[in-house]
C-alpha cells in the first residue's frame, strides 16, 4: 500500500486522536466533580455539590453515581461525599512524597524498633481508615494487612483514635451511620457501648483494640493532627496475643501517644 500522506503534512490532535478527544469533555466533567469533592471533603451533599459545578442536575447525579460505583468517591452517613478508597489505593506509590507519610516515617520506624511489633499509619477514608504505611515486626508472626487496605472505624485502634479526636457532634454523626459489622466476638456491635468506648479513649489519650478486628491481635492507637489542629491520621502498634505482656500495657500506651505527638509536631514544622 502506498502512503499518500506527505510526511510534512500537519495533523491536528483531533484528527490523530479523534475518539480520545471526543471523550475528553466527559472526562473533564468527572474530574471537575472529583476536584470539588476533594476540595470540600465531607462538606457537600448532592444538592450542594450540584450548586457548585457548572452542569445540569441530571449530569451531576450521573457523574456522582459513576464515581461511587468505581470507588473513587464515597458517601458519608450525613449524605456528604469524600474521596474513595480506590483513589487511596491508586495513590499508594505517590505517598512516598506526602507530608504525613514523610513526616511520620522516622517516628514509626523508632516505634517499630522499640517494640519489635508491627506499626501502621492510616488516614480517614469514607466510613473507615486506609493504611498509607506499614512497618512489619521483625518477629516470625506478622499481620496480613497491606498499604492501601481499608479498615473499619469501629473495630480498629486507628479508627477509634480518629473518632475520639473529632468534635463530639461529628463523632456521633459518623457513629450513627456505621454498620457495626462483627469481625470477631469482641467487635463492638452496640452504638451506645461504642460511644462509651470513644469517651474512654478521649479521656485516656489513646485507643485500645482488644482482638476486635482480628483474633489474637491487640492494638494501641493514637491520633495525629495537622498544623491547624485538625485530626488527619492515626498510628498504631499491633501485637500478637501470645507476645502481649499485660505488664507493658502502660509502656505501649505511652509510646503510641509520644509517637503520635512527635508526628504531629513534625507536621506542624512542614513548610509548603
């Protein structure tokens, strides 16, 4: 076949990539909605979102439904939207450069080295927390968790620590919408009892997971705050039951609080 096109003939992007460019408008709309939600996490319901984007109501509803279906956004119990777990997973490699992960790394390394146990760093994601970093215990038995995995508020020390760090009204709103799925016989399934657990967590300054998410694993957690004093993450130590020493309970509690406080202080020093 003879190529009749002159090699110097200019070809426009639309001519060269017709189908892709045709889809760009739709993609742009999806990105616009995603960006607005990312800029206002947990603050906009569907009506407020519709008012902020330059699209017809039906178009916005369709875009939101598509983003939810793909796990790119999640709806909170109060009807507002936040970025979803799938974005967390897709972004896991880029967390190397994130302020929280970078600021936390030396402190969670020190905690892992001091305790010889697995340490997790997690951020809120919808009705739960997503792990953005994990340092394994050097011991033989390790946890089957992974970076990018999402866990529940009601069954984990990072989740309970985060809820306890929020204003009371916001905490109650979130708890009202939780499913309280039981993962073990120790998982909280009663809202009133869980509210009492959050109250105790606030008073003592750290959270405690008594085999509530995984059998034979106990965890200590504490919340991390940004420069404005807003809770942004949680850190935890996970200890297999056979290695857990009740006499070290106070030491674990102290170390998790000190680690969270050090990360918070480090975040406050970040200059953007």
